[in-house]
C-alpha cells in the first residue's frame, strides 16, 4: 500500500483518502479478515498525518463495518457483513462481547423461573432449579425486523443483576463479570434448526412454521460453572454465521 501524503487526496478530505487506501489494502488481502491493522501511531507515521486524522479514517471504516476497534486490543479486520442480518463474526469471547453491543435487546420478562426441561438437560443442570430468566426480542441497530427471540437464564447466585439488566448497554455475562468479579473463559455453542411456533411468529413478524435457526450457548467459568445460558431463535432468513480459523502458529502481518 502506498502511503497517502498530504496534498494527494484529490480535493477530498484527507481522512477519506486514507480510509480509501486502507480499504484497498483490506480488499487486496494485505490486511486479511481477522488480522490487525497497524497502530494509530504507525499509521500516522506511514501517512505523514496526525493521529486525529487516522482516527477519523478508522471511524469511517468502522461505519462501513470493515473493522472493529477495542481499547487495548487494537483494530481488527472484519468479514463482509449484511446490514439486514445478524452476522456473527466472533473468533473469541471478547469479539462476542463487541458483537452483542450492536443489539437492541428489548427485554419483556425478568423473573425467577425454571428452565424448560430439554434446555436444562443441554445446559447440564436440574430442571427443578430456578434461574433468573431474562427474555425478550433482539434487533440489530437499524434492522427493519426483529431478528431473534432470546431467552437468557442467569444462575441464581447472580440474580441481583435484575435491578441493572434493563439499563445495562452490553451483554449480560459482562454485567455478571463486572458485578461479581467472575471471569468467563469458555462458551459452548450449539446450532440447530426448527420451525417458528405460532406464539413466536407474531413477535418475530414471520408466518408460523417459518424455518428457524436455534442457537444455544452456555457461558462458563474456569471451574466449569455455567453462570449464564442462552436460547435464541432466529428466522432462518435473518441469520448468518461466520467463523474465521487460523492455522496454529501462523503469523498475520
């Protein structure tokens, strides 16, 4: 990639020219999906501009969903995304946390409940135990339709999050970590298929019997304790899922 120097932007704002150059580098494979861009300092040095200009360039790429930035972790290249789909591109629990921030979660139920027996069996817990149930509809920012029905179950030990969960902007497991000092180190996930039931069809704005993708997740501590479990139902046309795998020991430039 040839660095864009001041005066080379063809009349457009300099940050847009740099954003375009970075985009070309991404599409050409210089920065492949899953790799990290150079630091802001390095990019500013390469292009002979200030960090503020680089930040504006990166903001433009984030708006186009080409990259994701996290404080302390750098800026990572994302796979192409559809604006109409819940497109999960997580390759780590941290990525899943960032992905969850793109949701509008409209919570409709917060109360102690027993899990459905089949789900309790999958989680590996007794169907007679009560968990904090948090149920509602998820909609990605700007999406035209609800994208999934979510049933979250939080271990009763952490049920006091109920007073904060409706106003917390991030994922529920992060709220548990922050309030109780727990650390999620593992997420088990299973994806299957079924048909949308009549009660859910109205909520999800689809016809009863529409094909659906069911995602089950269990969030675990280092001791193997499940502190949160999720059961999500997506109309099939609104679900996409991509995992990026890298060969162990390989380096990404």
